[in-house]
């Protein structure tokens, strides 16, 4: 072996050596006999370096996995012998191999098993067992091999194949795996189970590591072997014995969980679970102590959850089968576990609690199906409800300013609890409402002296009721009087109690979230609107010390104002005055720290727009207010643009360009307030936005920071096409001219949708403009597409592909908007060039999205020009180029019919042929029969 290259296997080796080692590995994989060198090195323990041993196993693994069938009988026998020799050496070596080597060896054994067990090595396990006997190192390898075999046969997480042939190979693998498992069940599983029992008995008191490994094997195999081999007195008694041994009980728990999880007859399952429970209970495992080992309790909770869900699954099947007597017995068994379930649900450790939620959820589902609940069942529902309320509470350690992994886990856990709360609402909505009301009122009466987490959870519960007790369109305050009154009372308490002033971000945020969630309350009691508006506008909301609160409040404030609509009328000018300082464009000058980020300011601008547009003011007044809102932006924009043109430093240029972009974005955002009923024209605001356009367009000719500036102005133009309609048209030609100057693929890609929008909206109105800019746009596109790019430059290739798609989308829009004359009037040479690019797109580029668009364009052109009165020479083009394209595209190797987009392209290809036939009639059939298909050497009988 290349000793120099092997040095690179060490993780501490430098990059050059590592690169050389990698190249050497690739070389050995291709080599015919390199695996033999590696096999010899392993069998004779030539190398002591762990990384080299691992490397040798990798080479062998590759050989077995991909090239095994190429080997002769003798060579295959050599691999078997090598592995057995290596295994024998394990028991004699002074030191055991590192874990990563043992795992890799086990993988190679498992691959060989899958390949050879059914044919050449039926005694695979017996050979291994005869070598290892009860030697601890041998047993360790035997158990690792068993786990690797299970992973090959059962583990759904192992993806063995590439995506393209995935499903076919998966079916073959599934068949092979089923055959392997069937053969194992017949030939060796009883012996394997016996060996596990011997290992457990032998090592349970003196080698916890091996015992745990063996329990893991039993748990893995139990899902697909005969359960009676494991679920019998001697095995179960041993496992239950392990439940009281500290170092074994977690694995024993998992093993019992797998046994309980095994699919079986519902009556047998109930008996199995009940017998297990009796023994666990008599061993004292059902009395949960908060101080107990939490890792074990988390596993135990998972086991109880499994037993509970298994019983519920049995109950469901028995009800379905109409066996009411057995179903009743099973229900009693379920009820008997509820007390234990509650102990685990309320446990202070969230992992333990989280593991039992499935049982809890399914139990509530049973109660939901019963016609009436017993007193005990009602008490259970109430106990679950109290547990959920308690567990929703934040603990002292939760870090609100810097949320990490623990915080994220608690947020996920809270989502699980919310599902429980929703299920509780389905079982007993009255009880849930009454419980929440009690907790809410008690807490808010004394919020000043109550801990933040309790205040937060009280408001949170009110918030959660909105989804737990669903109504259509948020109409919580009408309909059912009891519910409406309760919610109305709680909302009134929330907004009048002063709790919005609580000094903790979680309470503040929950207050605003809840106010917005129940915005319909303010239609019933509008007298509270000023109180809530002030909370939004002062130090409790948009001016809070926490950036997180300010940011979220900006969004919620915008939603609040939108939802109140006309009820905001009395407060409009006051609110606009109060938010004025929050809308200042933050210049990139040193030290100026704005309260809101530019993203948050977008919401404030949108809110201001909504207030003005939805007001009951006259059009003149609306125009004045909108001008007051947008003039500062325009003035600042002019000043900043001049500064940018003068700026020398690139960082300063970027900061100024960002600021200019924000100004355009804010103006854009105000226009979101307009609707079909309240158009820009009706509100008298056209002039203001036209002024904005005139202010912003000069930025397109700025030579600095083109990408940022163009992107902002383009977005504004998109909005103005919708809002100003034809009033925007005079600005389009000069804007387009600037945007087409020295542009790159991305610029063009983003500019084309703007032209498409104009074309689709104004159609023939913009025909002269389109005819004028058609070829300049195409020249710009072709220029970029023809730029040479490096062969392996993925991003450049992708940009070109996206640009090509945009180009074809543009042609599709033009032809689809009934403006084919735009193309026809470009002169014969240009028309021909365009048509050839479409043919090329349909056939030559392996991009099904572009191909589909090209066939849509072709069939549209055939529909428009393919008749007897079409342009001169087009019929000829149809036969010489479009018809062949319809046959050549699907014949390409890259045309993959397993891909959904390709199927759509094929469908459009067929539509194109059909359209040709419709327009040209029998002549088309004649051409195919007599000229085109014979030219492809298609047999006459197939043609007919």
C-alpha cells in the first residue's frame, strides 16, 4: 500500500496529505485487487494505526456493496475467511478495537450477510456464534453485527439508493428483505433468541454494557420475530428483574416498550399489557417520586405511554368488531392507568411529561366518543386540564433575551400542550371555559403581586381559547350567550386591569397578541379602543425598551388598525401625529439609533396608509395627509441620491443605497392600503404617487450600487402598475431604457416580469412601446446568454437557465396576450431568429419548465399564423422545424418521464401537434406519412 497516502488518513494530517489519501481511496475502489491487500492487512493485523484499519474496512465494504458479483468463488471465500479470522483475533488482542472500527466491521459483516445468507452462507450466524461463544469481546461484536443486520433489513431511515431508481430498487430491496427475514425465522431465530437469553443471564450482574447492548438487540428484533419467543415467563421475568437494576433499567424499559408496541390480537394485547402492569406495580414502579432519576423516568414515561396507546388501539378494534364485553374490560384497564398518566404529565421535567402526552390525547379522544361521562371521568378531564395549565407555565430559567436550544424545546412542548387543550375543549368546552375564567380572573385581580409566568399563562390561556373553541370569522362575541359573556368579561378585564404595564416582555407580548386575536371585542365595546391604542403607542408597545417587543408590536399594531377599520376614524390624525417620529428614514450617519428596524417601519407605513385610505375624509383631505406622509421620503431621497453619487467609500455607498431602497420600499408599502373599492384615483392620491415615481426614477441612471437601487425602483413600478394603471405608462419607456443598460443575468431576469405585467395588463395599449423595445431587450438577453462561463460554475449556469426561462415566459406573455404582431413586425430575419430560439428551447436544453413554455408558444403561433392566410414561409417553418421538434424533444435521453414537469412538457408537445393538424388538416397527416416519419426510418406498418 502507498504508505505516504495512508498518512493522510489521520484527522490531524495537513490538507495535502488528506487530499492524497482521498484520491488513493478512490483509486483502490476502482482497482481489481486492492481489496485483497486490505483483506490481508486485516487478517494478519499488519497495521496498528486505527485509521488505516478503518480504511481497509471501507475498501472491503465498497467491494462487497458494489462489485461482489465480479469476484470468483475463491475470492468470495477469501472475504468470508478474512472476516472470521479478524473476528477470532478480537478475542486474543490485548486491547479491544476502537468502537468506530467495530461498528464499521459489523456493517461489512451485515452487507455480506445480505448478499450471501440465502445462497452461499446459510450458517452465517452459527459460524459467528461458534467463534465468539461467550467471550465478552466476541459477544460485543456478535451484538453489533445483529444490530447492523437489523438496520439493513428493517431500518427505514437507511436510504440505500439514488433518487431516480429509488422506488424500483426499494421494491426489490423490500422483497429481498422479506425473504431474508422469512428464512431467518425458519432457520435461525429460535437459536438467536436462545443466545440472547444466555448472554443476558451470563452478563446481567457483571457486564452492564453487554447486557444493555443485548437488550437493545431484543428490542430491535421483537418487531419482526415471533413474539412468543420473547413474551414468555423466563424472558419477561428477567426483563422485569432488570427494571430494578439502575444501570440496566433504561434499556429494559425500551425493550419492554418494543414488546408492547408489537402488533397483535386486541384481546391478547390487553392481557399482555395487564400482566406487565401488575408486575411493574407490585415492584413499586407506579409510585412516581419527583426526585427519581429523570433519565429513567423519561424512558418509563415512554413505556407507560406505549402501554396506554396499545390498550386504546385494542379498545378501538374491539368496538369496531362489536365485542362490547372485551371493549369494556379494556376501557377499565385504560382507566386504571390514568392516575399514573397524570403523575407523569404533571412531572416537573418536561421530557417525562412530553412522553406521556400521546396516551393523554388518545384517552381524551375515547371520552369524546362516549355518550356520557362518569364522575371519575369528569374528574380525570379536570385533572388533565389543571395539569396542562400548570405545565404551560415558563420556569425561572427561561432566557427571553437570548433563546437557545432549551427554550426552543419548551416552545415545542407548549405546542403539544396546546393540542391537549384543543382536545379538552372537544370533550368538555364548558369545563375548559369555566377553568380558564377562574384562573384568569384570580390572577388578574392581583397581577401587581403575581409572578410574571403566572400572569403570562393566564393571558395565554385566554388567547388559546380562540382556537380551542372555534367559531367562524372570529365571531366569539355573538351566538352562544354563556361563552360570549365569559369571553367578553375576560377581555374587558384584560384591557381595564392595567396589566399591559406589567414589567416583563412575555406578559407585554401576550397582552398585545390577545388583543389582536380578539379584535371583534372592540366592535362590541368600542369605548376601550383609546386605552389599547395608547398601550400600542407608548413605552408598553412601539417605544418599549426591548427591540423584540417593539418589532412584534409594529406588526400587531398594523393588524389591529386594519381590523378596526371605520372604528379608527375618531383617532386617525392623533395616531398619525404620534407615529410620525417612528417613520423617520434612518440616515446612515454615525450613532443614530432608530427605535424600529426598516422591516418594522414597513408595517408602520402600511398602517399610516390604511388609516388615511379607510378614513371618512374627503378625497382632498386624504390627498393632503398622503402628501404629508410621502413628501419627507421624497425630500430625503433626493438628498441621499446626491450624497451617493458623491460618495467615494464603498461601505458608505452601500449604506446610502440601502437607505434609498428603504425610502422606495416605504412608499410602496403605503400603496397596499388601496383596494378595488378604494382606488388611488378615488382617494385623489394619483398625483402624490406620480410625484414619487418622478423622484425615484432618476436612481435608475445612478452608476453606483445598481443592483440595490434597480431592485427597489422595480418593485415600486410593479405596485404602481396595479395602483395607477395607465397613468404609469408614460414613465415605462425611459425606465426600461435605463434598466437595460449594462445589465447582468439577474437584472434581466427580474426586469422581464415587469414587462410581462405591463403586457398582460395593458395589451394593445402598449403595443407600440413593445415593438420598439422588443429587439433591444432580446439583444440584451442574447448578449448575457452568450457570455462564456467556466465549465463548473454552477451559479452562472443556473442564472443562465433562469434567464432563458424568463425570456420564454416573455414570449409566451406576448403571444398569449394577442400581440403576435409585436414579433411579426420585427423584420423577417429577427422573426426567424426568435423562432429558432424557441425551437432550440423546446428540444436542446434539458429544462422541462422551459420546454413546456416553448411548446405553449409554438402551439399559440401555429394557432395564429398556421392557417392559409398566415405569414409567408410560416407553413414551411411548421413542417421543417416545429413538427420535428415535437418528435425530437421526447426522444432525447434527458427527457425523463418520471419527472412531473417533463410530463407537462410532453402534454404541451402533443397539444402543438394537435394544433398543427387542426390548422393544416389532411396535408399534415400526408406530410407525416410520406415524408417525415419515413425520414426517421420508421417502419411503414407503424406509420400506418
